């Protein structure tokens, strides 16, 4: 009897990691005082580079009113370019190299820019953003730093700044696809942003929710399905601020999968590591999270949730980018 070959090791594709924060206090781009408690969260990225196959690495100004957000962003971008040199997914050629890598490759990065609604209102914002897109930014978030779900009791529609930011993203992208992250937006605002994309006002923006609680942090099951119909994905976050324990997190994954199809095709994970204050016990680093997924899901489902769903989104985005340049 022939022994079956072992399945390839499970690797995570993460919709949200605040990787640069590990250098708070050591790098001029990040002041540890802007991110209280980050030093005690460093264990969240233990084993990350060998466990995560790819991740959206988010950069952006620190919380609060920043005197020079563009300078801060430029320094952070330079740090990501240096650390992930040759491993930034930005176009079809990168995708070809990524696909040719062995299963044990180090983590690749999709660069994400957060907080855009707060700094895309200057006269030169469009040109500055276009330059960052030229350097490889492929995901954008209207909200800034997200460490917990939006407060549903403070719901509202899109602000003028957020509407203007979407317009600037469309013009600055020059037809190149970008992932538009709705994390941190109140439910009604997120629904309105989805509506703009459905109406064709978002160019080639594809909606995702990188850091989500139950229902993806959206207003309704219908909104989750609308994200899926536009080619997007929702990443549930294994943090206590989003779910009280592993049981609740697992139930949410099952419920979302039931809504979105048996193949889990629009459900994923955004860890938020180094940004989230308190991960769920046992799910506080990538190796532990993948072990947990493997223990509770059949192999196909575990692989889809860990990364297969997000990989397909990345592929479509980068292949489309290749066709339009």
C-alpha cells in the first residue's frame, strides 16, 4: 500500500499586520510613545516570517493629528522596501516570482496605506499618493489605526473627507487596481462606500475588510454579500476586542462561511498583530493560529481560510495590473 504524500504545510496570508511597529523606539520613523504597550506585544510576531506566506503590511501616520504625515509615511515605506526587498507584491512580474518560490519562502508583502481620509485633502495629495502607488502601495484604508471594531452606537454615513479620499484614490491610481479596506468605518459608511463601487464610481477599487468582527463589521448579511460580489474578502480578527474567545471566533468563521458559500471563498483572517492589544488565548501568534485552524477544520477549509481566498484576490489584482500598464 502506498503511503500518501504529506500535504504542503499550511501558510497564512494575512490581511493585516502592523509589522513595522516592532521597531518602535529603535527607528526614527516610529515613536514608541505613539503606540503604548507595543513592546509587550512583540511575541505576536514570533515565527511570523516563516509561517505567513504573504501579508498586507500596513503603514501610515500614528494616531492623532500629525505635523508631517507624508514624511512619516515616506520613512515607513522606505523601511518596508528595505526589509521586504525583492518580496513586495506589486505587479504581475512579482506574482510570477512569488508563484515560483518554494513552499518555505519567507513572507512576501503587499504594502497597505492606512488613514488616507485624514491626509488626502492637501493640494499635492494626489501626486504624493500616485508616487506611493508607483513604489508599490496596493491597498488603502480610509480609517487609520484599527484595534477594535467600529462602535455601532456611533454609526454615520461617509464623511466629506472620506468621499473626497475615494475620489483621490481613483484618480491617483490611474486605472491600476487597489484594495480598498473598509476596516474601522461605521457600518453605514462602509455600506455607502460599497455602493459607490457598485455604481462604478470607484474605478478599479476592490473592497475588503481587513480587521473584522461578527458579520465582517458590516451592517448586514447583504453588505457582506456585496463585498463578495465585488471580488472582495472579509478578514475576521483573532483579538478579544473582536471576539471573547476561540469558541466565538470559530463560530463566527463558520457563520460567515455559511453565508458566503461552502468553499469559504470570501472569508479570511486579518491578525492585526502588533496593533491588537490582547489576542485570543492560543491564537496570539501565526503558528498557534494555524495549528488551531488545522485542528478544527477539514484541510480544504483550513487552507482556504488561512490563505487561499486572499491569494486569489491578490492574483486577480496583480494580473489585472499587468494588463493595464
